[in-house]
């Protein structure tokens, strides 16, 4: 079995400094179909941006822009 190539961070490659909670289309990329936050192993984000994604997703959920649970 060959090792998987390392994924690059979406935010670092696009030179994004701040993850905005109002940008729901981008945040949906980092959620599973069941509305759970995906780990950095699956998304390829660096630790700095993974923390920003987590906070932005939680804020978007609190503001009712994203669901807590998918039905």
C-alpha cells in the first residue's frame, strides 16, 4: 500500500487569513453529511486554520446559519 500524498491546507493555499462564520459555503466543506466537524486528517487543514474553522463553525451554528444535527 502506497502512502497517501499529504493534503495541503485550503486556507494557506488560497492565502486566507481569517475564516468568516458567515461564509457558510466554505464552512460546509469542513462538515460531514451528518453535520459533524471533520478532522484535519480528512480535510488537510493546518492546525492554525483547523482551530479557526472549528470556532467559525460553532459560531455559525449558534447564529442558526448551519445546523447542529443533520436530519
